[in-house]
C-alpha cells in the first residue's frame, strides 16, 4: 500500500458472504502505522501486515470469502488523527489518502491456515 502521510491506520476484515449476498463479519484487525514501521520501497509502497483476531470457521458450499480493507473503523477502533498526536487529546486532524496495490511486484494476500 502507499499513503501520502506517515501516520495512518490499515483495517482488514474477513467476512462470509452467503449465496443471497448477505455478508457476515467473522474477524478483523487494525494496524496503526507510524514512521519507521513497514519501510516503503523506492516507489513508496509498503508491505503492511494486519493480523486478524483468531477465528475458527467453516465456509459452506456456495459461500464466498470477502476481505474488506479500509483506512480505519471508527468507532470500533479509535480514530487516527493522522498527525502523530496522542489519540485521546489530538486537536488536529489530517486526512491520509491510501492506495492498495495488487500486482505481480506488490501482491495483496490473505493467509487462511487450514
């Protein structure tokens, strides 16, 4: 992923989608990225790893796996002001634009151990 700020969140959620399109949340996780974490490559792309909460689940026949990626999940997780200020007392908010890369050089993956 590439971001135009140094302080940002990456939120990931795993869902089960039934044949009728109803999506059920199974597990999620969030990483708060700060300078020095996940160093960017020469193109500014970072390999950010988000660990989801453990879950045991069987996907039934005809169901699909959905992975949602977002820059946050307020109010589930506290907002990230994007400035590096402490979360509870930040007074300045800075929006951060994120790009998810998915190509041969920058694969996006989810590992589901069986």
